[in-house]
């Protein structure tokens, strides 16, 4: 089963940073954000990494809430 492709985009002045990842591999995306922030050859800094990691967290929370809402019609039997 192929995983969904997702992306996070940051526009910063004349620069555009696009991070593509497969759903379920968010940990690798976070590693990539750290690596990019450590690389002083670009304008991507630790604040940018924090902004995108926050955006990723919000997206994951939204997906989790959506899954929970989909399951709300399930009745537990004791």
C-alpha cells in the first residue's frame, strides 16, 4: 500500500522551502528540518524549523481529531 505524499512549504522572502514526506514518516521530516537549520548555507534557521514543526503538529492533531470523529458513531458494549 502506497503512503500518501504530503508537503510543508515555507516562503521566506525570495526563498521557498518545500519539504515532501510520506504520511507516517513525520519523524524523518523533523530530522530533515533539524539538518536544514544546522546548514548555514541557506536562510533556513531554527525559528523556521520551529514554525514548520508546529504546523506539522497542528496537522497531525487535526488528522487525529478527524479519525476520532469518524469513530464517534461506534457504540461500546459493556
